C-alpha cells in the first residue's frame, strides 16, 4: 500500500515538473548576463581568436528624405539589419521550455563597429534599444537611421537627371581577417524589398539598390566594406512647369513680338520686359544648382543661350528703331512742306468750288489719274444737285464727304509712301525673324536631344 502511494506521489511530482514555468530571466541567469559581467562586452566573441566574425548586413531604403545638389548631400532613411555569431552564447531550448530567443539591451553585448564612410552628421533618430539573441549564439540587431551622407552628384542633365549615391559600410578597427561582412540579400532582392517598404520618395523615383563588396587596403591591412549604391531618377515635372516652360513661353512671346509694329517704341518696351522676366528666372536657377560643377549643366546653357538670343533680338529692334527714327526725321522735313501745301489747298478750296486740288501728288506721289477717277463722280453729282437746287443740306453733306474722301486719300497714299520707305525695315525684321526661328528651333532640338540621351 505504501509503495503504491510513493509511486503515485512520484508520478504526481513528475507531472508537476513537466509543467515547469520558464521566464527569460532564467536564460539570462543561466548565461550570467549581468550589467557588470564584462565577458560579453569586452572582446570580439570568438573562442579562438583566429576565427573571423562574420557579419551579415542588410540595408533597405525606407525613404528618400532629401537630395540637395547645392551641398551635394543625400539623406536617405534606411533600415539596417546586422546579424553575427556570438560564440560565447548558447543554451539548450529544451531546458528552458523551448525558449529560442531572448531580447537584451543593445549595450549588454559586443557589437560590430560598423560605420558609414559617407556619413557627415551623427544620426539623431532614436535607437532601437534591444537586440535579439538566439540559443545558437546568433545576435540580430536592427537599426533605423537617417543618414546624412555626402554624395558626388552630376547635375549636367538637371532636371532630367539620374543620381547614384553610395553608402559604404565597413568596420572601423577590425580588418578583413577579424571581421567579414556579407550582404544578406543580393542586389535584386534588396531592390525588391526596398520597393515594398518604401513610403516616401518625394521628388525622386527610386530605381535600384545594388550592393557590392570591396577590399580596401590601408596601412598594409585589408578592410572589407560593402558599398550600397542607390540609383534614383528625378521627377522633372515641377522643374519643367516652374522653369523650362516659362522660359519657353517667354521665348515664344519674344518671337511673337515680331508682329508688333516697330514705331512708337512699343516693341522695344515689350522685349525689355520679357528679358527682365527671364533674368528673374535665372536667379531662381542660382539657388538650385551648385556653383561648382565639372560639366556645365545643360539647363544653364539653355538659359544663357535663350537669354542671348533675346538680347540679340532686342538689339535688332533697337537698331531698326534707330534707323526708323533717322528716317522719320528726314520725313518730318518733307512733312512740313506737305503741311504748307495743305494750307494752300484749303485756301484754294474756300475760294473756288471747281478747282480740284491735287496737293497730295506733290508729296505722296499718288498717280493723278487714279485720283481724278475717284473724285470725278462726286463732283459731277454735286454739279447736278446744284443745278436742281433742291437741298442745301445735302449739298453741305456732300461737300463734307468730298473733303473727307480727299483727306482719306491723302492719308492712305501717305501711309503707302511710309510703308514703301520702311520697306527695308520690314525686310531686316523678316530676315532676322527667320534667322531667329531657325536658330531657336535648332538649339531647342539639340538641347532636348542631349537631355534625352
Ligand atoms: C557570473 O559572473 C560573476 C561575476 O560577474 C561571477 O562571480 C560568477 O561566478 C559567474 N557565474 C557563473 C555561473 O559563471
Ligand atoms: C560608388 O561606388 C562604385 C563602386 O561600387 C564606384 O565605382 C563609384 O565611383 C562610387 N560612386 C561615387 C559617387 O562615389
Ligand atoms: C538573389 O537572391 C535570390 C534569393 O535570395 C535568388 O533567387 C536570385 O537568383 C538572386 N539573384 C542573383 C542575381 O543572384
Ligand atoms: C577580400 O579579402 C578577403 C580575404 O582576403 C577575400 O576572401 C575576399 O574575396 C576579398 N574580397 C574582394 C572583393 O576582393
């Protein structure tokens, strides 16, 4: 009876043992992982010092925060995952109710001293406080960082440019025989993952993330580094709307000013205004582009050539205006004669009805025959009306009309004369307009081809 009881008791206690409750603290206690235990922190965690520690690194692009051409700065927000092996850590999960992973504060264990070569500012985003430790000694550390990095950018094709920026990761003190770095995902996977997680791209369209491994020799030692290359393309729409199109519109306005008449200086004022508008746009460009560049940005060429063309067209207008001014001064002298003659005509008119003045012919050289032909019917009518003597009012009106017709004829023929004398001005304008059109279209097609290539 007693024996049976003992067996039952043993069985019960055994059952109770099977339902053991485990906590992470048990694992920590088992590892003797305390803050004052320096075993895990001091040295590279290998049992044999000739073993290199292998670090697997994965970097994903989460956001492109800024690409600043002026200061040649590239600011991505990245997720970096590091994985390495700590040979001092191991436990049997079966002893701890199957616990395979624990999280520990990140300052409790040794960490590879990886840093980013291009980083020019300390990261101020909050750090992830924990690392994951697995039963086989694998440690995983994740960090989200805003990397302010320097990147040599080529703005030749701005705003249709594609930029490539490097982020090189390497150890500061451990050379290649102590620490090896491997990328945990190859270029295509990294690109795909980045596309999946990417939240904000802003002005930039993320194209590609590639990773390559390099050994770099310094002080007769080799240091391994991983170079992540981010390739991104600018979305040019804003710059096109803000910049390229307005300049093109101003150019069109300048071209259209060909149809404004030359005299009275309206054209000149118009062209100067357009030129001023362009120079304001040029000031904006100054804020965007870096002052130092190995190759002249196409957009600068675009602006300066268009500016120069407009300047040329302004000069042409000034020249034509000047010539016409000179011409009209010459005309003014003739004009005075014309006024005198006009006066004489008026006096003649008041004296006699029948005497038809042909004052215009002397100045404006209107063919006499034509004039007579036009005036004759009216005169005949007047005569007939006078003969009937029906209405004095009608007569007066007709008289007025006659006078008007005469003046109109005078003016018309004078304008004709002016046009003839300004013929060469029109010719210069037309020749310049055609030259301008050809140069502008050639230049625009060339520069857009260059932008497209
Ligand atoms: C744990 O570490 C302490 C000192 O930090 C040491 O005195 C103790 O012996 C260690 N225990 C084990 C089991 O290693
Ligand atoms: C980026 O790294 C590649 C090698 O992967 C190198 O050829 C290229 O010149 C680097 N680019 C910059 C901007 O440093
Ligand atoms: C990249 O890795 C994935 C799996 O991790 C593999 O399927 C793919 O073939 C690899 N691509 C290249 C170019 O190595
Ligand atoms: C860098 O050096 C290590 C060890 O010497 C070698 O195994 C590795 O292939 C080298 N990597 C490159 C990219 O040359």
